[in-house]
C-alpha cells in the first residue's frame, strides 16, 4: 500500500474534527490543531494542509501563516473548506512550492463528536492544478466524488446546499413538532423521521427530480392537501406557511410527472392560495 501524505488541519470545529477522523480511518497521518491554540511554533511539514476555519478568518489566517514562514520551505498544498469562496483567500500563501485550492465537501457536519458518512458526497475543488489533483485524490480516498464546475456561482451553490441541508433540519423540526401533537414522543419522532429523510435522499440521488416526489401533491389530491391545512390551522398554525411554501414548490414537479389531470393541480394551487397566511 502506498504511503499516504501527511495532513495538517488547522481548525478543530465540526468540519476539521470530522475530516480528521475520516482521513485517519483511511490511513492518513493527520495532525489536528485547534484554531484557538494559535499558529504552530515550528514550520508545518505536512504535504496537505486544510484550513477548516470560518470564511471571514481565511485570508487573515493565510497572511499570518505566510508572515510566520510556516509554509513554502517544501512542496505543499493548502485548501480551505468554505463553500461560498474560491481559492482567492489563500492567495497570500501561493509560491513556487505552495499551491492552493477550495475543497468544499457538500456534507452536513453537525457535531465535533460524530462524523457523517462521506460516501458519494460531492467535493467541489477549484484552484491551482497541483492542488486540484491533490484535493481530488484526498476526496476519492474518502469515497467522495470530486468535481470542478466551471463558472460556478459559489454563493448560489452554497445557498443551495444550505437550503437543502439546513432546511431539511428545520423541516424535520416541524415534523417532530407535528408528531408530538399527534401523540408521538420527541425521541421516537426523530427516530421515525431520520429513515424517511434518508429515503428521500436516496430517491433524489438515484431517481432525480421530479421522479423523487411522492405524496398528495404528486397524486393531485387537493382534498388531502386541504385536510392537512385544516388540521395544521387548528393544531400548529405557525407551520401553515411552511407547508404552503413547500407544497407550492411541489406543484411544478407534479405537473411534470403528470400522474393526475392538470385541473387537479390547479385545484391544489387554489387550496394553497386560500390557506391562512399562505397566499
């Protein structure tokens, strides 16, 4: 087995800690240094350096590393994990020996203690050619899918990731709320919704959209949607706008699938527009 490059990760938050565990599990020797510990006193002798810190800290940190002379004495690649930023914040570190890149894992890191599955996860890499090759190799070692998307609007890309990852957690919280009102204990509700979310994720990945859509909107069941809204209005009115917004996004998908006549979807739109605070 080929010897793995030494990795140095600065930043022991959720992403840094998660990547450390994941890389160690596939044989990479990793040094993890919390950002609060400051810069190392000695030069960093790792071939691959990950700056896992907040977006606003990246360029100032890169400048401090440059000024301290911690890199550049040997060949190295430096990457950051921010989704909304390209390689530019790391430009102060570029040199004959140092190549830089963005390496953003489109994965939800929710804890410093638990590492999510990285298998098949998107890894967006962009930057210097040598850094791209090294980051892609790291990603493939973790079972991820490295991609470089030319002309990517990184802010919209990051917003899409946030809408799905953060929005799914918020939707799950709404679901736990409703299940609680239906008589399901909170811990049981979370255990019920986790597999449901995974099944949706599997359908989106394997079948794509609109095929992954299920439920009353896809079936053109305006009466069913109306019953949901009636009960929500009584039991959890704060969730009505969320239900309406999510349902409106489902209608074009359902129309594309065509499992019901067009007038059935028109009826659903009418029901949604008449919902309290849902117009």
